[in-house]
């Protein structure tokens, strides 16, 4: 018995079957891994904010973040206050670091009022004001966190570049 694998209908049925199987598998994996993905995003934001303040595991030859196992405790240790600025209103919120600055920017473009986080931290007797930044780059968005003192002088920063949907850590510096 020979199979008719050379026909157009076989090719279409095979393609539809593969799309259904692979699509279902990817949907299942995405939904089952969502808690892990959300936790990793939370840790990454905390690490970026700490890095801007100069809290890291750098040595003379490398630039390293605080490890993921201690990022949450270090964040609580150094960040004393998390503020949310919405128009003229300022409120305190323990989960201000979860605000998506990109979504808030699009909300403002559509006539809404956006919320922006501001983090106040202390390290070595200095007070740091850490704010997220986001802007247009040559190919895609440039984003990061800038740590400033009371006089709005930059003390450190963490910058990342999104390039065609992939995120690259481009600049890490502490002044």
C-alpha cells in the first residue's frame, strides 16, 4: 500500500496538525511556567534598581548583579520607601517596582494619567532616589534606572537596550 504524501491535501492536513500540536504544547508550557516567569521578572527589576544604587557583586574584572537568592532581602535592606507618582498625587506602595513604565507611557498617550515609581534607598549613609527611565533608541527602546542624590545629581545607573524583542544589558555603571 502506498501513501499519498505528494498531494496538497496531505500537506495541508499535516501542517494544520503540526500547528495544533505545537501550539497546544507552547500554550501549556507558557501557562504552567507563568509563576516562574513573573518571579524572575520581579527579581530582575529588584536587581536592576539595586545595581543603579551600587549594590552589586562587582570586582575589578567583572560587572555582576546581586545574586537571585538574596535579591529580595537586599532590596528590603536598602530600599526604604517605594513611592507611586500619579499626576500630582504621591502615595507609598510596597509593590511600586511592579509598575510597567512602558504600559504607563501608552496610557498617558491615550489621555490617561500614568503612574511612575520612585524608590528611596540608603547605602553607606547616602540617600539615593532611583527612578526608571525609558526612551527611544536608534532601533528600539532604551530603558533603565538612574540613582540620584537630593540635588538630582546622578550617582549611578543601570541601562538596558531592547533590540527587536530581545533584551540586552548594554551599560552598567556606577559613577
